[in-house]
C-alpha cells in the first residue's frame, strides 16, 4: 500500500481523550505518532473505521488541551487482544498544535 501522507509523522507519547459524538462513546488513549493532519493512538476502546471523533490532546506544556476533530481511518487490535491501535485523519491541518507538540518533545 502506498503511503500518501503529506506531513511526516513523528513518534510522540501524549495522553488523549476522545468522544465519538454519534455513539456518545468516550475514551482515553496514548498517542504513538503525530503529524499536522493525523495521529495514531492506542486505546482499550473498540473504534470502527469512519467513526467521527472529537479529540483533546493533553500536551504537558501548562496550556489547555489541544482540541481537534477527525475521523478514524483504520483500526486494528494488537496481539494482546485488549488494546487497539487507531489511525485518525484530522479535519484540518493542526500546524499550531503540531508546533506545541514539537516544542514539548524537544524539551524532553
């Protein structure tokens, strides 16, 4: 499969909270990678492709969580059968948000 990403993904770990507004399902996760127009995360919640998500990324920079919206593009259970890895495409590029994560990651 061709990788058609415009922005490079960067491996980063930050807490995430999410809400599927159509089902009302809420959950917590941890990012695995982030880019300006997408992110990957691991969660215990089962999410289906095309599910819309509201997302709050808790960047530890003493500012409010970064709020964004996106759609699940793929998901798969990890071998442990408990956690699911999820890929999300964001509605719009979050260049300012990516800047916050990069600044924080540089300090770690």
